[in-house]
């Protein structure tokens, strides 16, 4: 029996087997199955002892051997031979005592046995399920045969799946919508092909699919807002119904009827977007209306720039020049001289007149609210920010923003304002989103911004950005010929507002008004006239002028509107001299050049120089007195 010469049947065994001498423990033979299982060459195994395969397990090996000797046949799973590669094998040992003191060991691989058991169960399931599969197939074939004409003619996509989720039939409409041919879909997992992801791109597990749920719970499932995926990876918005199909009393699968609603959904999205835009514009219009109503309440009756003086005519010419452009305008002048009226005139004559003129009084905004007032804020940006707020820049988009008293803007905010003027970009407070606006800037100030720049209180680059086109609004004392017109206009407004009966100015009233210096300019004139209207008795107004040094004004310059006045040559000469002095003061003593007195009067510089000499006007003295705030004598 040595070296396996007497074991031909032993060599053909399917299970691994070893022949071991009981006396020496040497392995006498090993069949090919044992060599494959243990990873050793047969010749090598025959030079080994059985204990070499079970180092560290000698007690268990001895117990097993004694049991075989006692009973003749015995088995155990307490031993584990080690593979030539070092891995421990899960084995079941069967031992049998043979004549001649020889032990036959059969080694059963437990992992291989488990795999065989699973395969055997699968064969049984396949055998048992073959009949059921054939019955399901007959159900779907019968359904397709009976409804072939409907399936072919239907405009909706229709397909069927069996209880395993595999496609059983597909109609032409489904092929057209999905881009797959029926041959590509039949017998394949439909969910994995067309329903594998949700609309947001997240995976769609088959266990959660309403289509498959129909043949799990036997219920009809209707879905109106999901996507199927076409063959080219394009999402198709669909609504579908998954209806279970019964055969022989069991659910055999489901029929799915679906419709492409992509166009309808796109139309709904466009409608929602349009409604959102309408709502946004409605809210913006409400804000603009609220703002404009507030402006009307605050500013009263603005009927435009009133005056016939050369200074006013020069301003109107400047307005005509700059209004059609988008250039920034800086209006300078004393308080109450009508700087806002100039801004409104520029806006009304511009291409932006269809959009609002938004006014910001920079002197009235608390320092900590400047940024919110200009740029708006997001809800929760700071304590008290209970909702989103649109800032003045966004409100003025497409229109004009009037920055009144621009010199009051804090230095730390001037840089942010400069960025909006340069790039048209800003962020709301507490929000990271960058917004773009198209705004034309008209700024006004009663400060000397150039001096503020030199003192370091105003950014030079912002000053240059605002001062693209400067306009000087002259004080009322420099245009006395406009006082009668302004007073008459203010009286008409006061009478209409106060409902105090017909009132009129006498020539004496006009002379008194023209003789006053008006440190508060037009605003003070309006207040005086309104107070006079309130104090009026029996159709006669009562002027209550503040005490102050009167200005000496030629009588010809203060004629009552509508009343003809005869002027002497001396009167004409005095009025012309006063007019030239007023132009020189408005121009800072400058005769020629841009903004000079000649330009303001609309005459050549050489003509004005001749008239100055003939009338004995000292331009230098006028300039010096203007700096000290003293009116020059006529």
C-alpha cells in the first residue's frame, strides 16, 4: 500500500483524503483533491507527518485518533489544517480505521460545501419558479395581445414590468419619449435604465420606487412630479400611474402609463418666474410710491426753477448741457438756494425721467445707519433688522440719486460709495450677494469740498468722481430781480394751501422784500410769505421781516410783476452795474473763462471788460467783499 500504489479508487476521489500510518503518524498517501485543498505537492505530503499539518493542535489530534480507534469511524470539526500559504482552512474531518493499522482521513471543505448548498437552493428555486415565470409571461403576452391596438395608438408611453422589475413590453410612444428601442429595454431592469436618479441628481433606490411598489403592495400609485432619464442622459419630467397586474390570484407585475410634461413644466416655471418678477416690480413700485409720496409731503410744491436773472439763465443753460448725459453733477451753494430744484430739473430733462429721482439727505442719517440707508440690509443683519430692506441705490436703479449735503458722509463710508460710483456694484448689509445698479448721481453741498479734501475730511478721488460737472446755485441776494417772481409764486402756493382768500403783494411789499439780505435764501423767503399770508387781514398781507441790515437795491430791480415802471437813464445804469456786480460775485470775481461773469451774462469777455470799466466796477474789490460776505455798493 506504500506510496499509493494500491489506491486507484483513492486517487479518483472527489473529497480530499489522506492515508496515515497509526504507529508513526506519517502520511502514506494523499489524493489529488487533498493536494489541491492543502496547497502541497503530493510527493511533499508523503514526506510529512500528520502532525506537521496541525502544529499546536496535537491534543485535539490525539483525541480524534483515539475516538477513531475506539469506534472505527468518527468525525470532528475541532481540527483545522493549515494551507501551504499559511491560511487556516475550515474543515470537517472524517476518520475510518482500515486493516493493517492505517487511518483514512477525509477532509471536507466547509466553505465549498456552503457554496454548494446555496447553488442547490437556487436550482430548487429556479425549478419551482419556472412554472410561475411561465405563467407571468403568459399573462403579459395575453395583455399585450389583447391591447395591441391600444398600445400602438396611445400617445402616452406605456410599458410593463414583471415582479422582478424586468421589462416585458414597451409601446412606440415610450420608445419615442425615452429614446430607447423596445429591443434595448425588453428583459432589462427598467428602473436602472430610466428611473435611477431623482430630479436633484440624488440616487433613487429601487426599494423606494412607486412603480415597483405597485407589485409589492398591489396598490395603484400615481406620481405627478418626477423625471425619467432618456438614453442620452437628458431628464424628462413625467407624470405616471403604476397599476398592478394580477395573474392566477397573485401580482404578476405592473403596467406603467406615463406622459412627458416637460413643456408644461417649463411653461409653469416661466409663469412662476414672471409672477415673481411682477411681484418684485410691484413691491418696488410700492416702495417708490411710498418714497415719492414722502418726498411730496416734505418738499411741497415744486414747479421748477423760477427766475429771470442772468444767474438763473446761466444755470438753465448748464442744465440743458448736462441733462442728456449720465455725467455726475455737483451742485454747490448756500442752504435754501434751490439745489434740489436744479437736481430735479436735470433729472426731468434726462433720459432717466421715466424712473424716479431718489433723494437722500446725508445730514439727517445717523452714522450707524448710513450703509443700510444707501445699500439696504438683509433680514437679521443687525438688531432690529426684522425684514429685508431695499437701499436708496437699488431704489434708484435706472433713475437718478440726489445726494443732498454729500459733505456729511462719514469718511469710512466714502470708499464704499466710490466703489458703487465706479463699478455700479454693492452688497446689502449682512448679505454676500453682489448686486449691480445703473444710477446717475447728482450731489449737492453747502460746504467747500475742495477745502474738505485738503483737510483730509473728504476723499479726493470721490470729490473728482462727483465734481464731473459743477453747477453753482447763487444766493438770493445775488439775484434781487428774481425776488418779485419768487415772492408772487410763494404767495400763490400759500393761498392755495392755507385757503386764506385772494391776497396780493403791493409794490411797497416787493420793495421791502428786495431790500432784505435773505441769509436763508429762497427757503426763508417762502417762510416769510407763508407767515405773511397767515397774518393777513382784509386782503392785505402783513410782512414780518427779521431785523437786519437791509441791502440797497435799485428801484428798477424790484418792480411789481405786471406793473409797468418807467426807468431813467440813471436807473438803467445802476441796474446794469448791479447786474454785473451780481455776476462777478457769483463767479468769484472771475471775468472770463468757464463759469466766469461773461459766460453767466451771455456776453463776450471783451464787451464785459469794457462795461466794467465804463461803470467803474472793481472786480477785485467785488471778489474780496464776496469772500467777507459783504454786498458791494451799487
